[in-house]
């Protein structure tokens, strides 16, 4: 260990750096891992795993990805002491690794087989149990080309945690420190003792048989001792049962998977999801929402107790069968209403914890095999194993529908158990059926009593309850009376729905707490259901969780791409992107969905720059290099969330546009908008601009260093005039210098004054700057574009992408960072994740920095005409 840390110590002066010199207790019973986010000369992520008393380390420039197609470069660096696992702080400037360090993730790791053999072979497979990283991963050594440090690749392996980059980016959506958090649940699948027992390839006398392919205790290329065998993955260690567990949920899809041989299929039971926590005599029955229903299910608890099941969490569904032997949701509800749940049957289909072991990372087939073995030894009519169906999925769906069942469930054979909804579990339904929130009811007609129909709704991603139609059939006298009694207690005078012309004006309103399960024929284009039938109330689901179910489409998994895919941001579940795979930038390979997700990712940063300002949209239907459409006016009906500003801003033309919400930003991107440009005035005070923009546009032959110097000269002159100056990249070739001003002068005066500033610069430094914009005038020089300050003129908004090869973006920067930039497109849609933590921080104080122009005008001897 001491020799292993020699390089680490030689690079650091521990009288100055706050980093630990050595020490640190080994990870107790479990092998530790940590990932430190490090803002050095370039942001990167240091991935460290504990082995033989030190932390082996790799620097991962782009950070880890849950996409199995992403192959993240991981540069093997020097071992660190175990005490480094707790280090957060700032390494001083001009010292090795200078910059801020946070603990981005931590937990334990479980090697698959002997880790030293894996390292020596350049193929280390392992499972992580962290706050952010979980599941199976692999480090693969690349063939070096004379690098000083070995290049490896960090790759996510296929399991239930894997997610495509177009869905999720863990580094973008989970950027913060986890230092204050305890060790995550599921940590420690492999004990130290098990790891040492598996070490059959360790060289005699050596600390580690092989470190990244280099022998430490034997000559390079030496063969292991005779009788050495490859160790098998250790059996998960016994762990205490967690008190709580969220169930895995299935995703509704529009058809069977393209690779059915990789899936198991079961009946979709028409009942209530129940998790059973069994720990000796302590048996609890928990709903999918975490409610303890043990007191409601006493016969089931007694049946489970009589079976003397091993400790575990058992996952299944309770049903009540009708006379024909089919699960019947109505009968199940009646059983609860009558407080007589004795006829229920509990079908168990999974065991994420079994016999005191955590099996969540164990493939589904293996979990089910262990579960079946346990239940086979303890037969019980109330508690049964949910067997897999053996037929083609199309035939199974047809059979289920003909029998009057709800459908089938598909599960990937190799899937681990995830406490969330994902696409490794899918549901294929015979007909349309889902839950709705009850927001009101109509009066009964004719001989009907109690009420006529229920007014139904679903929630949008932003928490708005949208009307989804009525249901008036499926009731009998008893259910009408019972439901009316429940609704009377929830009466309110205000509609819970968003305004809609389709809602009966004479309806009675309810607090939106009741959830109904409804079968129906179809959705109308207006978003309402037809041919609906009430099936019963759902007592196991929260009203706020009810959204419209839209079937997903399963695609066959593509082969691994050589290039890095773009980052991903979150999209609302109901947001639809047309032609998502259409390539819009040939240089980066970016697709339309990449751009939409980019705007989802930076929306919170971009909206402060957009709100209140007239915006112009640059559409690129044919992608970068194709024809562009610059639009100040548009049909906002095509873009939900984009609105028209009041007509008076530009009386002779159609209303201008504003994008002030995340929904509007995404709608614009879906409409093939690449760039968003803003004007220099807010709509509220449109005739008096509140900023000036100077666009440093380099001519032919101008090097980037000259652009940087020009920006500093621009700032120096603005400082002399007493005007604040903020900087951002343009996303193209140049830089934008932005001056916040108090709205005291009109458009003509502000534009003329900005021209006077540029004229002064061009007159005094003619070898650098020109006042005229023509290409022939600025060869070897920089045109400071003041024309951006005229009425109706626009500039690319901060965080806007640009319709140029590479999809550069306009990013706020501090003046201190100017020397570190390599161009106006220093950041792109593909690399913005390295900047999100900084965000708009360089522009802190922008809103309070505005100055009136009168003193600066006087200093430059400029006389405004508007006063």
C-alpha cells in the first residue's frame, strides 16, 4: 500500500493542499467506491474503487452514463488513500489538481469474479450500490498508443437500471454532493471476507497480483500458480430487510417486444398490488403507495404466517375470482366494502428480497426460480405462484382477451428489480382502461337515482387537472348510493378542472381525491374518452399520481455506437416529439430529440433571459445547412406555451411572440426551432430599451486570441464610460458584450449612442476594429455590431443553440474565464453538461447593475435627439 501511494504523494505538497496524505479505515465489511466531481482545468469525474487498502482511480472526463451505448473514456491515474473518500474542498491554485472537489456519489462495489484477474485482463466487471450509480458496469482497457496514463472505457452493462441517453443523463439531473447522506440502501453486496476468499490469483508476496495489467508481485506476463481457478461471483450477503420498499411498475406499450425470446409473460391480474414484508412472525402487507393494509387483510396475513416463509419482500397482486374463475375487480372492491376479504387470492410474481438476501440486482429469471422453489415447498390455496405463460405474445394476448382478462405483463428475463416504472416491465392490454380522478358529477335523469355520470380527469406534468370525459355506466343501485355518499363529503363550490367548454355547466364539483378505474373504447381528438364503463374505485392509488396513459413503442436495441451520444434532459410524460430520430446536425450527429432534450435541460437557466422580451424564432426544418426561417410572428396554436404579446408593440404587424414557460420552449423545439433571439426591451416598457448588445464579429483572418483581446478592450472602454459589461459566448465565431441600462431613452437614441461607442473604438484602434459591416471592410479586423440595438433587432438569447455545424450554444461567462475559452462555440449542445453547475452564476448581479446612459453620453459628448 505504501509503495502504491508513492506517486500520489510525490505530486502534492501536503503543507498547502487540504487533501489527505494517507490513512483512512478500510470499508469495514464492504468494498467502498466513490466518485468525486472535480473542477480542475477541465471538469471531470474521478471514479475510485477500494482494493487492497487503496482507492484505485480513473478520471472520467464526461462522467458516467446509464446508456449502454455510451463508452466513457476513463484515464487510469495514481492510487489514492482510502481517506480521500471523505475529501471535499478546494485544491489551491497552481497546485496539482487545482480546483473544487465534491463527493458526487458513494457506496459499495461488488466485483464479478476475481477483481485482480479482471484488472490484469483489462476487463473488470462489477456491480455498484450508490446513491446515483447502481447495477452492473464494466471497465475495459483500450490498446494504448504511447499515452503516459492508460486509457480505459467505463460502460454501463445491460440491466434494469440502464436507460437511454435520450431519456436520462445522471450527471445533468443529479449534479450535487452526497457527502451528507448515509451509505445508500443495498450497499455492501460483497463482504471483505468474501472478496479475500475469492482471491485465488493473487501473486505470492504481492499487494495486488496485477494493477491495470502491470504485475506488481511477479514479472510481466508471469502465469498464475498452478491449480488457480477463476473465482465465481459471490452470493449476495445477508442483509437486514429494509423497512420500506417501492414496487417496480410496468410501462404501457402499443405492441409486443421485437425480441420476445428475451422476455417472460404473465397474466395481468385485475386486482390490487400488494407487497408482503415477512420477517419471522412480523408480517406486513403494503400497498403500492406504501400504505399498511395488514389490518384489512387479516386472512392473507394468517395464510402467509402459516407458510413460515423465509425473510423477504414478496411482490404480488390480490384478486377475487368470479364464478367463471376470472379475476374480477368489482368483486374485489365489494370484498373490501363488505369487510370480508377472506376469498382473496394472492399471486406472487417476484421477490426482490428473499431469505434475508438482497436480490434486486439478480436477473429476473433467477429471482423467480428461487421464489418458485420457496413456494413449491409451502403450497397454500390463498398464496400462489404466478407462473409464466408459454406461447407467442400475440397468441397470449388473443387468449387473454377471449377469456375476458385485462391483458398480459411482459418482463425482461435479465432485468433487475427497480423501485420505479421502466420499460423492462411492460403491460399489453386487451382494451383501453386506466384510472381517472373524479372531479364532479351530473344530476340523474329519468329513473336514475343518486347521480347521472362522473366527471373524470387526469393530471398534466405541471399539476393541472384536465377534463377527460364522463362515465355513466357500470353502476348498480348499491354502487350509486355508496359512491354518492362518499362524494357528498367532498362537495366544493369550485371546479377542480382547467377551463373546458365540454364540461356540463350544471355539474356538482368535488375535491379531487377519489380515483375511479374505467374501461373505455377510445380517446377523442379533444382528449375525452368514449364508450366508458365504471369498474370501481381505486383505494391504493393517490389522485395526484393519475396521468393519461400513453402507450410506448418498444424498439429493438441498436448496436453500440462508436461516437458519444448527446446528453439528455427530462421531458413531460405526455410531450410528443415527431420525427425524433431525424439528424439535424451532420457534424455532431445530433437528432431532433437531442435538441428538444437540450432545451428541456437548460430551460430553467434560459427562461430568465426570455421572460418578458419579444422573441424571434429561427426554424431549421431541414436541419443545419438547410433553409432557415426567421419568424417574429407565428401561429401560436401550433406551439403550446408560446404566446402573443399585446398588439400595440408593433401596431402595423401581427403580435410579437413571447416564450416564458418550459412548455413553450419545448413546443418551439418540436416545431423545428433551433435558435431563439430576443430584443433589447421588455414588453412592459417596449419603447425604451433596457440593454445594449455589442456583437464582436471577426472578419476573415482574425485569430481567436484577437477576439479575446478585443473583448477586453471593449470592456475597458465601457468601464471608462461607467457602464457595466457582461460577457457571453455567441455560439458561433464571436462574443457578445451585454450592457444593462435603465430604460430612459428611446430606440433611436440608444442605437445612435451604441454606434458612437463603436465609432470611437474604430477611430482610436483602427488596426483592430471597423465601423462598417461589409466582409471586405473587416478582413483581418473585427466589426463590433451595434445594429443589434435598433428597434426590432435581435440577438441570440443566452443558452440558445445556433444553427451552425456542431450546434454551438451562447453561454454566460465571467470576464475572468475569457482567457480559458477556445472559441465562441466553446460549449455545444453535446458538451453543455460540463457547464450546468455554473449556469447563470457569472451574471449574478446583472439585474441590479443597470445604469442610466446620461453620464456616459455626456462623457462621449453625445447629444440624444429624443429629449
